[in-house]
């Protein structure tokens, strides 16, 4: 599959040095990373608990980079407003969460934020395609959500291609498709070939000797 869309990178702060978050964000900016990915875990949808909107507010103060919020929470309904107020530019909710999905997606857009819907590995493309008109982006998880540093699931690539084909054939050429989990230069190339254009990377970017070089390598 040939994709002509611009490739966008998003740095997952989960793998950054959180004692030095403002500098870590600056490092991403200087390396040419496009977005900051903010993984919100509530200890229910996934086991871990990370951070919430009050922390995003501090990240917002540290940078003008667009903030890409990934809500791994059981019920995102109330959180949408908090994260929009805290300065999110993109908010992703999960198709498997306990909320009124179309209403939440509409609510995100009404707040002037880009709306995105995410699929866990066992969730079929249809769960997002049903709401494609309400989505600026669809996130195909390439690991089980919950932890950084896991291995890329290559068997998610047909799902990426299915979504890209459907979007192209049904009048949604602008749709962004994000992949998240285990992204490094090698797996990024596979995801781009399958039709993804937004790459989340945590471990590979923050552990790189040269973040700029790695970021360029992700873009291919
Ligand atoms: C996993 C998170 C990811 C993760 C990516 O639940 O959604 O954003 O932090 O980290 P790496 O790139 O290390 O797989
Ligand atoms: Zn994420």
C-alpha cells in the first residue's frame, strides 16, 4: 500500500525522565518530533496508574508542541473536558471503554480538540469504522495497552490496511491512522507500508543515543 500522507511522530512521555519533564519535552522538540503523547492510565482499564489532567497542564506550560492524549481509562466521559481545558490538541478514547462512544467523540470535537478512537489488539476494525465520520484519527494498538517497552504485534498490520482502505474508499482521505507500541525504525516501516501515518514511540526515542537521528529513521 503506498501512502502519500506526511509521517508524524509522537513521543510517549511514559519512557521519559519524569523528574525532568520540561527538558524532556524540549529534547523532543529539538529532535524534530511532531507530537507529545500523554498516556493516561486509571488502574481499571489497565493495571497501572500514570497521570492526569493536572499534570498535562504543566506539560502545556513547558511547550507549544501539540499534545496527543491517550485515555486508557474505564470511563472517559468526564475526563474529556478536563483534558481539553488542560490543553490537549488530540484526545483518544478507547472503543472498549464504558461510555457512549459517538457522544464522547462529538464532545471532543465540540471542545475544539481532534477526536480519536483506539482499538485494543483483539478489537476488530469495525468498532472504529462505525464511527469514522466522527474521528480525526484512529489508533491501532500494536501492543496490549498498559506498559511501555513491549514488542510490536505485526499481526495488527492487516487491521491498519483495512482501515486505510475503508477511509480512502468512503471519502475520509484526511483520516490519520496512529500506531502505538513497540515502534522503532524497523517496525515503523512496516506500519507505514500498511497505511499508518502517525507513529507513537516511547522506548526507542527516549533511549536513543541521538534522538534526532532516531526520529528521522522512524519517518523513513
Ligand atoms: C502503552 C502506551 C504506549 C507506550 C509506548 O499502553 O499506550 O504509548 O508507552 O511505548 P513503547 O514505544 O515503549 O512501546
Ligand atoms: Zn499510548
